[in-house]
C-alpha cells in the first residue's frame, strides 16, 4: 500500500453467531493484513470489552472464541508493538457501519479509493481536523450473521 492510499476492508463470515467471535475474527484479520503489509507497530481498537480484556491479560477462555484469541496472541509476536484498546461503540462508528454493510450485502470488499456511503460520512466526521490525507485507515469489522 503506498502512503497516499487509504484502504478499508470488510469481510463477510457466514455462520458466526457470537459477537465475541466476530470481533476476534476481525482483529485476527487486521493483524494478518498488517503483517502482510510489514507494519511493525499497530494499534487495535474494539468495542468488545471481553475480547480486549482477554487479549490484554492473555487469558485462556473455553468459549467459542478462545482459539481465535490464541491465534491473535501468536500473530502478535510478529510485530514490534501491538496495542489493544477498548473504545465505546460511539467511537467506533465507521467500523460498525462497515460491519452492517458486510452483513447486509453478504459481501467482502477492500476499498482503496471510494467508500460506500454508509461509511464515508462517519469517516469524515471521525477524522481529526488537520490529520494528513495520507494517513492509512484500516477497519476490520465483522458483525455476527443473525
């Protein structure tokens, strides 16, 4: 990815019913893509406190998303720095809009130029004033298919 591009991806995963599993899958996808793009330091924000707490404490869980947590922690070793943070859903509007789009359309997509209208407006509203246009934004979000 060249530094003048913005890229956002969603991936539709049929059959995921657990919110925690969906968030963990999104985080794993994000880490995999960051590794592919040779990004040495990343920050991952999620509005799923349970997943973030497990990642921060490296806690084993016997839930349906426990194995995904182990995979994420293994992938984390490929980076100089990975920071996991909880953010309230109100601060995660773009990712939520893209997750709803993916679930509604049953589609996976990468955008490098134009975003779907459902995400363009929240993205502009979320972008800090004065932030450079070349700043990469990667949103990986999977809302469970219900």
